[in-house]
C-alpha cells in the first residue's frame, strides 16, 4: 500500500461494512457480516481468512506470511444495533462526519486494519463476532492468539480527542439470589422469611465493597423480588457490575462477594458469576505507547495522547495473558452505542498511517516480548 492510504477506498470499505448490519445476538446476521468482511479482506490482503465458527458465531483470522506471527491486530465485527437500525440511521457522510450503526464501534477500525496490514508478513488479524456480548465463544481464541504474539494492537475506537486507551478496567459480573420462605403477608407474615428484606441488606453490603479511591466500583443493578403483593417473598435476586483497575482489587471484591452472609434469620444466599475480564493495566501499554509516539513523530503525525477508560474490550484478555497491549487505535469520533455514533473522516488516513508505521516498527525491531507483568506469561 502507499505510505498514505486512499481515503476514498477506506470510506468505501467502511460503508460496505456498516451497511451489513451485525447485531451480536443474530447468528445469521453475524455470518453475513463475516462474509462481507472476508471479501474485503481478501481484496486488500490478497488472501482469504480462516473462518472459525464457535457456538454458531463466526470469527475470522488471517495469518500473513509464512513465518511466526509477532503482531496481533484485534477487532470485532458484531455491534449492539438490531436489524432495521440502518433504515432509521443510514450510513451518510456529511461535513466530514460519517454516521451509521457500528461505524465508530468498531467497523472503521476494521477498515483501517485491512489497509494497514496489506503486504506485511508476521501479522495476524483476528476479528471476532461476539465481543459486545463479553466474548463468550471467542475468549479462548483471543487468548491463544495473544500468547503467540509479542504485541497486541486493538482497533477499538479511540478515547476522546483520539487518545489511545492504555488502561481499561477489569469487569466482574454477579447474580445474587436470596432464598426465603413464603407466607401470607396479612395473616401470618411472621411465618415467612422475607427475601426482599434480605435483598435490601445484601444490596447495601455489596455496594460497600466499592473503593472510589482505588477506582473500584461495585454497582447493584437489575433487581427483582416476590410474585404477589400480599405474599412474603420467598425469592429475590439482583445483578452486580464490578469495575476495577487492578487484579488485586478484582480478587478482593470477588472474595468479598463470596463471603456474603445472610442478615435475616432463615434466609439463604446463592451466588453466580465472577471475574469476566481482567483489567488492562497501564503497565501493559506503557512501552507500546512510547513506540507509537516515536513512530508518529517520525511519520510527521501528532504524538497520540493516552486515556484510562472504564469500558472493557478484548484487549483486557490479551493483557491478561501477559502480552503487551495497546488499545484504542481505531477511529476518532464518538457516540459508541448511542444514536449520535459517528466517525471524523479527516482522521481516518492519519490513524491508518500511524497503525501501519507502528506495526512495521514492531516487525523491524525486537520487542523483547514486552510483558505486562514483567515476568513469565501465565
């Protein structure tokens, strides 16, 4: 490819991707999206991808070159938008802004990935089809590819102003179920064990596990209890969303969740869930950020800034297995998962040039397996 990628071709590929809707929950739609992406990838890379279908979900993998792969480019082609969104929000380009469902998160990153990797050897491109669901079928695939690579570059959209994402919080998800005993609320409430009352105690206990000074949030979310208004509830439940900056905090909260004790005599607690994604700590990105800034300067581009974000991505998994990881290398814009989702067109070529330069630099110079932990890989 040329030193500066063709904006017209980037936009054409991006439009083709956006106009194939791919909600994560629709297996047929994800398969159609994989077909479109495979066709584009074969055109840009000169080779067809390997299709990896797990639990009915279609993931694509390209291994470029005959030798071992040293750099992993990672993304996903599923979106949060249901079929029919495109009718309401068609793909448009006006006044330098491209709009359309999934354009920012993260189909622009996929178009950039294909253009940046063209003609390179020693690179693997992995595009999954269930990231928006938490990567239930693709997590092991992502981790396996990360273990083979010296660096993982994640084409998720940038943070505000184009900042690279050098720190992502880890995620834990729980379901807390409270078991009591039903009784008539008017005739003999004292004969019951009130699961709603136990829920109230446990919601407060769970929320107290948060530590704002550490950036740890423990948030009770969806809750439900009881079946009728005149019955002491025998069952209740609530979900918990945990976000942490460090593994130590993730382990502390998990231990606290498993140590919950009933407050209402006769009540029982059942717990499902646990850590879903490890944190992407800043140590996993530090050296790659330095490389990105250096190659940007050499390419005559502004040195990228860095940001810490609460949302998770598959970059959490690559960092979790000890692979140096830099995230947020995709599009500049905003509105992920919202109606105002958009991509700033003027940044597409510079971002793709930066990605290409960074990959080329990593292939040319040993990374010494830039381990996030500074030790052996898990």
